[in-house]
C-alpha cells in the first residue's frame, strides 16, 4: 500500500479513505518516507495534509542503514517537520530512539483513550517506504506482510505494544495513493 494524493481509481480511493479514518483516530502520526529516494510531490502533499491535522507528526526516514546516509538527509527537512527520525526498520536502527521520543512527546491523552488505556499511532506514507516493516520492528513480530511489490498492504493492520508502562496501538495503514 501507500498513499499517493490525487490518484482517484477505486482501490487507491478506498485506501485513502481508510488511512484518513486511521489519521483521525490517532494521537500521534508517523509519516514514513524512503531515505534512499528524493522527496517527491506526493510526499510534499502528504506532509501538507498531515500538518493540517494539528496532531503531532514524526517524520520517520526509513532505509537508513549507515551513518553515511544520515549526512544525505537534508532533502527531508524541506517537508517542514521538527521531529525527524532516521531509521532502518529492517535492521532495527533508530527504533529505540523513536519509541523513547514517542513516550516523551505524547499529547495529553483524551479521556476516551485514557479509559481505553492505550495511545493510538498511525503509520502513514506512500507505497513501498517501509511502513509494514516499521510496524513489524516496533512490535517485535511479523504482524504485517512485507513485500517489494507495491500495494501488498490493502487494509489497515493494528498491533498493540507495551513500552515503558504505556500501551500503544500502532495502525499500519494500507498507504495513501
């Protein structure tokens, strides 16, 4: 899956609809981009949409497997997010820092979420940026199917994680087109 704004065919439109439901329900958003690729116009459009939610957004720059790649990330700062996390979901690089900052940055928990006892985090991004791999790494198990074929994830997958006394529900969206 993956979100590509403006694509109006049936499946991408349904994916966008489900992703928007996940965005609305989330307390915090992880916006995942591919650190091996340049920022695209759809990335910029998604960034604009996510900023409009007024919710905290963490820009997760995935596929950063070495320190050399960190020095090549200037492009991602054009998206305008304060919280930028270079990670390698496949290898676990940067995941602890992402979770630690998530705990520190969480907004005040609305009463209905406090009653449910969990924080909802939606994982948003274009196709093949590593959203499902990130979910699997965060929860420590193969919860989402991962494939190099774009569009593998067709529906939202959620998983629960307990981290430092806080319960999180991560929602891996099918991605937005």
